[in-house]
C-alpha cells in the first residue's frame, strides 16, 4: 500500500528537517496514518502493509529517540502552505486536552476539561494539555470555508508535574509567546495576526508580542486600561510608576464612534482592515512597555 504520487511529492518538502532514514520512517508512518482506522503508531504500521519493511521498533523510535525538530517540521509545513496564504497570515491560538489513562505517562496531570465543564460546574480530567498554534487558511477547492492547520505545539506541565519531572514551570501564555517568537522570527518580513481567547489576551502575552504580530482576543467592556509608564526622570526618588495615564474603557471607546464588524469575515478576508480600536493589542498594549 503506497501513497499517491501527488501526496508523496508534497511530503518530500519535509525531508530537509531530518535525516534520510528518519524521513523514510516518517513516510511509512504517514502512509499508515492515511489508511489506519485508529491513529496509533502500531495501527499505522499495520495499515502501511508492505511499505513497513523495518522492525516495528524502528517506527516507534522515530518519536522517542530520532533526532529531528518538531518546530522545524511545523515551519516546513508553513512554507508548503505559503501559496494559499495572503499578505497577513492569520493564526489561531488555543489549548486542548488529550485525555489519557496511563498513570506513568510523561507530562500527564489533572487539567480543566472544557467539553464537560459548564459555568456552574468545573470538571477536570487526566491527560495531556497541549498549547497549539495553527494557521487559518482558505483552500482554493472550497472557497468560503476556513481550516486551522496546527503547526507548532507545546506540552503544558502543571506545577505538580513540573516539580515531579524537575522542569521549570511555564504557564500556557508563556508557551504561547515562545511559539509566536519562533514563528515570527522564521518570517521576519511577514505580518501575522493571531486570534485567541481571553486566556491569551493578558499582559503575559501582549507585553511580549513580536513586532510583526498583532493579537485579537476577548476583553471585558469595563476593563481598566492604562498607558505605558512615563520615563523616570534623573534624580527622582521613590518607587517607579508601573502604569501610565488611565485610558477609556472599551465600552467608552465603542460609544465614540467605533463600528462593529464580523470577526470571522474580517479576520479571514482582510485582517489589516479591522479598526485599530477593535484590536485588543491596540487597546491594551499601551499598558505594557516594550523596553
């Protein structure tokens, strides 16, 4: 069982991110991924059939011991999608819970389950919490429909898991900033516009956004916004100011003549045309100093 020539040539663009033996194993695993019912490594090896000529442990070592970078692979996927992207690349940022059963798996812990939780009751589940950065793209064969293709990933470890595995604890927004920096440095002359929920709309993300990246997120209408702190004058005593002048609330800004736009259409068709007052980055970035 083999892949069609068109798909094989598409995968060939990823060969520069790893060695030739690892790429051969990856091609075999992708062949099984297309035809497998359950997307486990063992099921993919069985679905690959005669294409899986090596011992099954060779394909498992592709993910456990082979030397290749997941970030480099994701950036290579972005390069393959370049012809479908516009002048401003729209990104989607969120975290997801992958439920697991094993108690000895690395990185597992109790995390908030958004699918089972409600406003009145919070439910947690055991598994992996992944922070995912994807590219929102409109494919030419289905106009008017948009897909989010994940390209960069980070595994979030809660404080208990980080202490157990002797890792420095990093919050989900910090992991998101790390991925944005990697992506924006890969395309320094490209403009990016990331869309995320309120968890990624705070100072921990906005104060560290790359210069070629904008952010749109949720913001309560009565949020307290401040300008950047003024520069400290020489010879001044006392604690330096952390905030600048008080800015109008988003509700007050909306009353001054801002117009409402449909988020889906504006972000998908012309992200740069969104009024600056509707961008969370322009509303809240003033409270953060880039220095």
